[in-house]
C-alpha cells in the first residue's frame, strides 16, 4: 500500500510541476491568458503536497510563508495582490527549475559529456585549474548544480589515483575550488542561472541583452581572481606528484561547445524576433533541446520509444525527487515577495528612505549585503526578491537597469562562493569531507573579500563612468 501511495503522490507532484511549467510558458509567450487564474491554484496545491513530504527544516519555510501571509492580511486590505504576486514568483521558480533539470538529466547520461569531464579533471597540475575554470563554465551552463556533482565526482576519482596523501589533499582542494568558482562565475551572465532570471524579473526595464556585457566582465573577474589566488598560493610539496597526460584531446570539448552554441543561438535568435522575455525563451527552448538530445542519444535503440520512456521517468521519478530543493526555492521566492510588501510600509513609518543615499552606495551595498545575508542562512532568491522592490527606480538613481542587475547578480555569485548554506558550498564540502562553513570562510574567505572589492569597483565604473 505504501509503495502504491508513493507512486501516486510522485505522479501528482510531477504532473503539477509540468502543468505549472506549461502555464508559465503560456504566460511568458502571451498565449491563452484565460488560463492564468489556474496557476496560483496549482501552486498552492503543489506546496501543500510538497510540505507533506519534505523534512522539518523545509516545512519551516512553508510555515514562515503562511505566517507572513497572515501578518500581511492583518495589516493590509489589498493583501491578496501581494500574495498572488508571491505565488506567481513561486510558479516561475518551479517552472525554471523544472525546465533546466531536463537538460541536466540528459547531459548526465551523455558519454560525450562524461568524456569531456574526465579530460578536464585529468589535466596536468600546471593547467588543471585553468582548464576546470574555463571548461567548468560550459558544464555549469548545461548541468547547473549537476556540474558540481559530475565534475566533483570526477575530481575525486582523479585525485584518488595519487598515492601521496599530501599531494592528494592539495589536489582535491584546488580542483574542487576551480569547479566551484567556475560555477559561480557563470551566475552574473548566464541566461540559465537563477541569478540572472530572478534579477532581471525584479528590476523594471532590465533585459538579458543589456546585462550580458557587464555580466561577462564580472564573470572574468570572478574566474581570474580565483586563478590568480591559486597561482599565488600554490602549495610547496615535499614529494613530486605523478604527472600523467589526460586521455584524449581538446576535441572532446567540441560536442559541449556545439550544444552551447545551439542553445545560445536559439535563445538569441528568438529574442531578436519576438518580444518574449529571455527567461520565457529559456523555459520553452531548454526542454526542446533536451528532448532532441535524448532522441539522438538513443538513435540506435528505438529513439522515440526510449525518449518517451525517459520523459515519463523524469516526470514521475526525477522531478518529484527534487521536492526538498523545490520547496526551498519556491518558498524563498514567495517569502521575499510577501516580506517586501510588509517591509516597505514599515520603512516608510520609521522614516527610512533609500533614495536619500548616494546611488553608488546603494549599488555597492548589494554586492556586500547579499553574501552577508547568506551567512545568516538567507537564500539569494529570498534576499533579492526581498530587497529589489525596496530599491529606488533606475531612473531615480540615474543609472541603467542593467547596473542594478549587475550589482544584484554579483552579490548573488559571492553568496554562492561563501555562504555555508548554499548548495555550492554544501556540495563542495561533501566532496572534500569537510564542513560547508570551512569551504565558505576558510577556503573562499580571501577570495570572496577580493572579489567583493573588485566587483564593487566594477559596478561603480559601469553605472557611472561607462
């Protein structure tokens, strides 16, 4: 009986996620507006279903969301509007996560991706960090957090072949840091990152095309400073490590580059030809690319039937398996939105007016406040959705909307490197066999401080000089 109940619950969970994703796509593409009222209803049903399955720490987020909603209803007559906006934010997050997970699912079973990962992790020490930093960005685009899992596992396998314990320990630390920093360096520009998707959606007038250029500079700073620190503090070893050339050549990266090219060209072309937001394009395009890739993977074994079977497994088994992550992310978006609606009137009553601050102070504060909030356990989604509605408009600050997006996404990336509560530090800590606090504060402490200073300077230069 228990097994049958679990199957039914997983089927309902997956079906609700697929339905919500479809409704978000229809909304983003301005199709079938009459179906919009169904979206918040399905989100509420999904949250209730997820809350019954997740552990206590995740239930706490649902309880906080409910408490904030009750507090908002007691203080504001028009509380339904803020609550609906929070549910829309939760729906978008669920759809974005579900869409990106399709690509991760297919990539993780690709022999070409596995071979490319082994090639990167097998590079000689002199060029391994740089290879993992550059190549890891491509993996991060395709697999999102799955890049940390795939490359982290390959890094441990590579280091495990080293007999000297001292060399092995240094190799694990340097490889894992290269992988983590490659991942966070994609956050300020990648159209597939939550950092860009959420930041663009909460800043009026912001577009991905405008934020891409400055975001790439932030990415270069994050990656470059990581490589510089690794080079400057290269460990002095008592023993000479074994040096082996990796199997294969850089040609193994071509399938990865080809897939990225298809993704970028598809998103860029449709963005130029339509008025659909970049996030709306991503949610629709990524599952299609994943499905085509799945068919190609099974081209020798009844491709259509195999793809249909894997799609069913994804909806019924894999998607429900992310129940904990989905609850956290959806509730973070909802809590930030509703919490901001409560906080704004409170700030007015106590006389806090952010518009009296110098605009450069406001922008630079985001670079520092978001990672600081991460040290207290605040998810970047929650921090950004809470802060963004309180920000004076870009016009009143005298800057372009992309400058605000740049500041928010830069702070988000630093939170990913330093917060002991984010998935990046938790995953890296689990691979290294140490606590996430040590990863964030010891391994990445100096890196985070240097990047925060560099990014603060870059944000001011972009906003007021360039």
